[in-house]
DNA sequence: GAGTATGTTATATG
DNA sequence: GCATATAACATACT
């Protein structure tokens, strides 16, 4: 479930529950997912540390410690769970036992990653991530997105351009802006790019406010229909599916205005 | 068995 | 350097 809104929702929950607590035990159960791969070193870097805050950049979640920072990426289907009584989950890959709660990073497909990093800024710049989708300003968005000779959807998905948009929300943003996912970014008029920037903020904000529960999204949102192959929520025509930038893309050809 | 999947990265090709 | 396409990663589900 993890694109920017899901990660932000998880971050808010963790922030409420975890800040101030001490990490008593840290268990990396999957070597492939632990960047660096040294379980003992990982544990010793975490155990005895206190969680002093949380942060997020794009789809990356950070637990800020009194020394160091734990980075978590949920991959394709990762999720975080809080328990009080030492429960376990089917695909647990990382277990943190704190003073009063157990945090489990569950990830069936094991595309997720976690590691201890120095701090958020250093990680983001080393990784070459673009600005966070909710922080990027209009000017910088125009500058980074416009001019790319690539499908607008592929540009939005590129974490080095803007961080946080995934396949589902890319479709939603473009649907709301009535822009063809295959439109070359470099050929999109400036006002439509500004519209895209604005829709991006709107869609992500709406998703976060709805707790990322698609059922609670506005009626004209594509995400409510996406899985069911139903009609366009705006015009009723059949939605169409295509591959753009290698990803399944759902759009309504009748609603486009370009 | 085939096809698909909310992500990222490496590799090959033009 | 830029852009595109593809496979790979690992697992679950239809």
C-alpha cells in the first residue's frame, strides 16, 4: 500500500505512539532487506537508542533517534504494525521492541528495505531523490518536470524528479487534471503543468485526510474505480488500460482535455 | 500454469 | 547525456 499518502499516514501513527520510547531490542529478520546486511551491527546501533522524532521524504520513512536514523522503505506491499503483547505477523522482516510497544515491519514480497543512516538530508542527497511531492513549489516543479522529453506519467514516477508519487496516484493526478498520461512533459503548456502541480497537492492531501481509504475518497476519484474496471466516475465511459513507462495505466480517453 | 501486482535498479539499445 | 524497454528481485492472488 505504500505511496506518499500511505507512508505519511503510517508516519503520523508512529509519531504518536513511539516518540520518547527506548528501543530495547531490534531484530532484522531478513538479510536481503537490511541494507549493509550486518544483523549484529544493526541491532547494536539501535538497541539502547531513544526515538526522538519521525520524518518522511517521498516514500521513505525515518525514525529519528538520539543517535542516528532508521530508514524504512515499504517496497511494493510492506506495512507497519503496532502491538502491545509480543504478537507476530506472517511476513515480519523487522521487529522493534520498545518500552511499551512492539513495531513490526511486515513485507510479503520483500521489496522493502531498512537501514541505519546518518540523517535524512544526507540520505536524500546521496540517493539523488527529488524534492518531496508535498514540499515542492510551483516554480521548481515547472523547472524539474517541464522540458523532459518523456511521458508525463513516467516523469511523475521518477523519484529523482519528484519523490513520493507511485503508479496509482500518478494516474489519479493526471485523471484529475484531464491530462493524457502519455503526453510528453516537454510539450505540455505551462498552465497545464501548474494545474498538474496543484492537482498533485490536492490529491495527496485528500488521500491523507481520508486516511488513504479509497472508499472515503471523493466520488469523482479514479482510485475508487481503478480496481473494479468500472466506468469513468466523471463521464461514465469505459475506462481504458495501457502501459506507460512500463506500468499499468488506467485513464479515461473521453475526459482528456489536451 | 499464466498473468498481475501500490517499487526500485541494472542492463541493453537507440 | 537522454530516453525507452526489459528483466530482475520475491511472493501472493486470481
